[in-house]
């Protein structure tokens, strides 16, 4: 008797779960795929978490496909996603050229394709969300001006700028924005060296050699937080204390925020990961419905995004923000690994 009652209760629970599941499926707006290039990168894993929360908050199902940094794997995943007729496909391409046929196939099937962080201009997409890399360089320039003035009473001194790989437009754009804003300050000497292939050890070698050749360097500006790690080690090995040679970085990775807390780094200019995600999600419903977007300024997590119509489709560009010791624990910065939890309000 007891067994029968338990069996009946179990059946009722299962039926209830099926009913809830059916209701959830009926309420779903469809599935959104996110084709991420790799899950071995903190930036990418943070983007997955943020997309999952925001996309599901809008009523879509969400699934991530890991390209494992292989173009062939990602292209196969794109074909598989297309066959399932999703509401939309978001992707960060492993290889810009090889994925183009897949993008064109998806759009021909009426599936909106959205590019995240990695801009593809050789074919049309429905939306691209990118960081304002020139603007990151401009923000870095303003912060470096402030730091040099604080040290010398005016904007003067010597800056070592360590780029990433010179074949990467990301670092070239940052350099452009930085040097344009520093050009007016003739009392600032800028020494620029590239860390080939974004290799951290190359940045360390550059710092060691340049500190020997130019012992009067006031500040080192590196174009990514992981490059700041060996630079800090070189400074410490040379007997420098935090702040003796100031350090500024960009991209906002967790290691950069930790160097700020330790006092070695004064400013980290964030690549606005969360805002880039929200810039996509706030426009997702319109893209799925194939409604026309409106160009202009959009407030995205407190940053002023700019939506424009380009030759390759709609493009939303988000500026970075300066992280200092005063605001380093703010959860809006992706390096703190705490995605905002106000998605529904943001995307209405």
C-alpha cells in the first residue's frame, strides 16, 4: 500500500516536471548558440557566463559550443547549429576567413549572425559588438598624463610603451589612440617596442633591456595585463618598490586588477566585456524579429555605446573604462569575475 502511494507520488512528480518543462518550452523564444573560440581563456569563459545569464533572462534557450581554437571544429559547429534553425547565432571566430561561408549560409537561411569581439568585415553580419580599441588608447593617455603630472608637476617624463604583436589591429588601434592624445605633450618621450606574438616573456625582456638603457623611465604602458606580470617581476628583481616605476595596462584581466591591489600597477584600462555582451543582448529581440535598428548612442552598463551601420552590417562599439585602486573591486569590471545580475532591466 505504501509502495503504491509512493509510486503514485513519483508519477505525479514526473508528470508535474513534464508539465513545467512543456510550459517552459512553450514560453521559449527559441535557441541561441554561442560559438566561443576557446574555453581556456578567462575573457572567453567570462563571456560565456554573461551571455548565458542575459540571453536566458530574455526567454531564449542558450547553448555554448567550444571551438577549441580550431577553425575546422568551429566551422563544423556552425553547420550543426544552422541545421537546428536557432533564433540566432553569436560567434567569436577562431579564423576570420574560414568561417565566412558558414556565416553566409546561416544568413541565407534567415538566421541572424552576431559577431562578438572579433570583427569580420569581409562579409555581412547582422550585428558586431566590439571594444573601442582606439578609445582604450585615448583613455590610457589621459590616465598617463594624470600620473606624470602627479609625479613631476606637469605632463613630462619618459614612457616605455610595450605593444602586443604588431600584426594585430587590437594593439595598433590602442597605440594610435594613445599616441594621438600624447602628441601635444612635447616633454614626454615615448619609447615603443613590440612583444612579438603577445608573448609575456618578450615583454619582460623588453622591460629589462630598456630599464638598463633608459634608467629614467617613469612609466611602462603595456597593451595587455598578462604582459604586466613579467614587467612587475623585472621591476622587483631590480630592487624597485611598487610605484617607483609606474605601470599602466589594458584589457582588465584578473591579474591586472591584482597588480593594482598590490600597488605595482596604477591603472588598468578595461576592455568592456560585460558591456560588449549587453550591447548584443539589448538588441537581440529586434535582430531575431528582423526589425530595423536605429543608429545612435546607447547607454550600456553606464558606458556610451555607439551603434552605426557599416559596410559589414550593424556595429556597436563600447569604450573602456579606467580601473584604479579606488574602484578596483567594482563588480562591473569583468576581471572581478562577477557578471552583473541586472540583465532584464538593462535590455528592456
